[in-house]
């Protein structure tokens, strides 16, 4: 996604699973909560993330689903 985004995929970090930069929170965890119906604002608040990070999760998952 580039350096302007907050998703990190690094084989030396969390076994290569996509995570939110600066955290150990996996993209899958955030996406699962959003997919279950939680609002982006709620998810951002309980994981102490900014809303841009949650939006990056959605973009990343949509981009990789195709």
C-alpha cells in the first residue's frame, strides 16, 4: 500500500502477517470486528488506533480480496 499507509507486511514482524504499523494488532483482527458490524470509530477507540488505520485495514482487505 505504500509508506503513506499504516499496514505493515514484514516477514520479520508477526511472522509476515499484515499488522497495523507500530502495533501488534493484526489486520485480520480489525477486519473481523468491522465485518461483525462494529463501527470503525468503536474499533479505533478500543484498540487505541486512529481512524485512518481502520480505513487502511478496509482498503487493504478489499484490495487483496480481488
